[in-house]
C-alpha cells in the first residue's frame, strides 16, 4: 500500500529496521468495506480530497500475520478509513494501526507517521462442518475460485485488544471463515502474482465477520470504574481530550462494522515497503495515512 506521510514523522528508523526497503513476509486478509463518507472524513485532513460516490468511500481493514520482518514475527491490523486522492493516483488512509510488537509500533510512528498502537492478538481455531458448494458460484467455479467460498474445516477468531500503558480495552473481534492456514499443499492457493510492490498468491474469500465489544459488559465496567488504569488516565485529562479519544475509538469500530464488499486472502506474501513520501503539511493531531 502506498503511504501518505505527515511531515512531522521523524526520519530516524527503529533498531532492526535499518534503511528501506523493508521486507515483510507472511499472510494477510484485505477486506474492503463501504464506509460512510462522513465517518471517513473524521480521520482525513481537510487538505486531502476523499474519493467518494453516493455518500460512501472504500475503507475496511488489512489484517496481517508476518512470519518474517525487520521486527520479527508479529501481527498487524490496519483500519482503513477510506480512499484519498494523491494525484495521479489514490491512496488508502489508515485511521488506526494495531500491532503486537513494540518495535513495529515505534517504527510506524517515527519512520512512517502512522497512528500505530500496541495491541494483543488472541487467536482461537474452531472446527466447523464443511458445507456443500453453493450453486450461485457457477461463474466463480468456471474461473477456478468458486471453491474458495466454501466453508473450510476450521475457522479462526482473532480478538484484538488495544493496550495503553496498564490499560487494556477490547478493540474488535474478527472471525476468519476462510483465512485459516491451509494444511494441504495440494490445495489451490490462487495464482502467483509478482508486482513492483508485493508478490503473493491471492484468492477471493468469504468476508470475515467483525464484531465490536458490547457496550455494557464487564470489560467496560472494569475499565471505567474508579481506580482502574483507564479511569486514572482519563481523570487526568480534560473532558475535550477524553471525548476526542472515545470518538476516535467509536469511529474506528464504525469502519470495521460497515458493509463488506470484497475480501482478498494473500498467501506467500512477500511485501517490499519503500520509504514514505511527504505529500503535505499535517498537524500533529492528524492521524497518519497509508
């Protein structure tokens, strides 16, 4: 993904990353959603033009599991608010980046200018019965990808919990119906594609089901009760700052819960990331793009 970098982002690289290009290898799910334009604009600086039609833009999320990277093995969830014009092309704008690596978080903030935050990724695999092939996938079967929409033998639930100091708050849960690693090498993993950006094997899959933390559960009560780490942090801030943080969290959830239109699974991902390009002056309060 091309990066839009605020000028305030520091040029110093994190230890382990060295100089670009940076190579990331692993697997990923890129899911596109129809996001309301008004929701996306909350994350995008006014000087950028949002790509939209009929009140919507293309947002969604990028969920990756890297087995090899400058920061080692780690997971990443990028919440994509929408698409912005960056003539002569366009770029995806990252509203939130969650990683379970301190080094990757520091690098994202300092070298790329991303709104990176440390999080915990809890994964659980559940066996489910295989369903019959859908008759509606006739065309997809003809071109060789219809079988990818069948229910697999296993599914994976990924619970993402954002961590801020001693405070932990559930961000979202992603149910991957088809993105569990394939155990049988004879299974078709999609055509091998090599580009100037990443090389990978890609196939269309059934969109992942995303759920948000329920508004009134024990987790929220624990975080907001007097004496909790989150309460202590918020009590030292003015009401406007607290409201800004909570609104940002709620808007990210809104992006994740918006209507999915396409999900692509990337296997054997080999992504080469170049240094970001400064395209505009952005305030320090602005969330970064990718």
